[in-house]
C-alpha cells in the first residue's frame, strides 16, 4: 500500500502533459489556412476515348509557409494528373509535392497521408485538392 500511492501520483503527473497537449495547428498561434479564391473549372477538349477531359483549379490556400494551389485534370471521373499552380518556396515542399501527387493518383481522392516534414504544405495541398474535387462534383 505504501508503494501504491506514489505510483498513482506519479502516473497521474506523467499523464497531465499528455492530456494538456495540443498540436501546433490547434493552439491558435499559427494562422489558419484561408481560402482566398473560389475554385475555377475550365473544361478542355475530349480525350481519344471520347470521355471528357476537365481541368479544375483548387482554391488558393494561404499557409504559414506560403500559398498552395493545385490544378486537377480529370479524364471522365478519374483523376488523370495533378499540378501545383502555387507552392511555398521551401526545400521540404519541393520534396513533398511529388509524393503528394503520387498518393493522389493512387487514392483517386484527397484522402491521402501527410508527408513527414511538410505537414503545413500537405494540409494546404489536401485542402486545395478537396476544393477542386468538390468543384468537379
């Protein structure tokens, strides 16, 4: 019984930081991404198979590292390609973009993993991508 009380007290003391932990994007100390422009859709010519090719730009997402905006090319309902129209000028962003695009093409959605070391850019990319997907319908 003598050992139980200190063990209990130390266990609670060790859990308090875990309970109080808030990720940096939830603390309010960094600016929240904001949409500065509405998505724009610009249909283009049909592909050789007769399915319509549509190009849709996602919304401009302001992040603490810089603006992020994607352009998605659809072949029918399938995501054929993704291109970054705007991205932060940062080495981690440059390394993350090909990974984000590859995952998007595999997942065919904005439900992709965040790239380690480029969380802010990944979040902005996914937000702009989701806006483009929503604009496509």
